[in-house]
């Protein structure tokens, strides 16, 4: 704020311009329309408001849509509107129910497959709608995949989708092996380990079809996200040093031991002192069995240096 005040005193013109009465009139009209349900969500109302504001004559400095959306949401909240009030079209509801029911009853159907199929069906619905009502193109914004997935997952559970959330001893044993393989560097990261482990879990579950039909009937194929989360959880339990985990006390001690050296050499012209320090830290960490990259060492060292030398 001191810098901004000094810049203003030196004659700098701010790029932020107050909203004119004409802009506010357009904004308030769209806020009332959104609160009354004439737009399906804030993004659609903001798109229409943004376009109309930038058609005003004389035209104000061009507004960005994000700024219009934020200001519009604030104005609409005053009128009692909330994000949860965003409405679904009747056609969307029908499709969501259809695919949620498929996910609930299909033994081999995943939530992801149902959500993808539902998203494609909703996209076709919107194409037909826009063909019939071209003037309302900005009034309706298609739902995101994440929203559709979340809805179907919740609704399928309400319709009786059976999922055994507990990991069996066989599953945990398999994932434990992949967690150790990850720590030993056999996989590049948790994603690669999860993909390989998920294939083994699928084979394991197919074996239940004959050996344990009851277990097979009340479970579903484990999702990639669930497998990855569990592998990472099991890897953390071993308390071994590996990338993308918090630095332990030994690693931090080595990193901090380079601070005095960097303080002496940071002013040398043309000498990349921080890069050299990061490379030195990485080499010393390797002696502990740590697999931190030079980039990770550089980032942690830079962050620590900045925090310790922040102006009072």
C-alpha cells in the first residue's frame, strides 16, 4: 500500500476506474434477473452483463468478465441469492437420474464412466437447445464434468449403489507392495504406482467372482483416486524420505547449514550462489537416502532465506 500511495503521489493513474451510474444500472438489472432465476448461474448472468456493459456509449474502460462476475455475485447476494440456488434444466435432471440409476444398478459400471456418458448427453442437449434458441446462447452455461460427477456419485449412493469402503487384507497387502516399490524408486511417482496397482486389484477382484461371489457382488472396482491416495498413505507410514513430503529435521538442518555460505557469496557478480547452494544441499541429502531434486532444494532454500531476511 505504501508503494501504491507513493506511485499516486508521483502522478501514476490507476487502472482501476470507479463504476459509472450506467454500468451500475446494467449490473443491478442483471443481479435482479439472476436472483429471480432468469439466468441459470452467475457465470451466465456475468457473460450477458459483461457484453452489455462493454457496448455502452460512451464506453467506459473495458471491464474483464471475472471482475463483472465478482461484482455481480456480491450484488445478488444482497438480494438473497446463493450459489446453491443455481437451477438444473428439466432435461438435465432426467439425464442425471438416468445415469445415476445406471451407476447404482450396473455391477461393472464406474461413476467416472457414468459421469462421462452423462456429460456427453448433456452436451447434445445443449446443442439442440442452442439451435432452437440462438438468442439465449449466453443465458445457459453447460455444467462441468466435476459437477456432474459429484451429483451422480451422491445420487447413485442414494439409489442403493453398494460400495465396500473398507480395504481388504489382500488389497492392503498389494498396495503395501506398491508403496514400497514407490519408495525404492521403481515408479516415477504415485500416479504411476497407482495405475499399476489398480490393474492388479482388478485381477484380484475378478478372482472373487468364483471364489467369493458375495464379496464380489457387494464391491465395485476401486477408483484410481482411491488407490493412489491409499498407496501414498501407506508410503507415508514408513516415514522414509521421498519427494513431495514434508522435510524432516535432518533435511532441514542440512539445508540451513548452507545459509552462512550463501550469505558470504550471494553478492558475487555473475556467480549463481543460490543454484550452487541448492546443488550442494541435494548432494548432501543423497547421503541420507533422500531423493529431493535440485529444484526442490532450490525452492525450499529460497523460501527459507526470504523468510529469515524479510524486512521488519
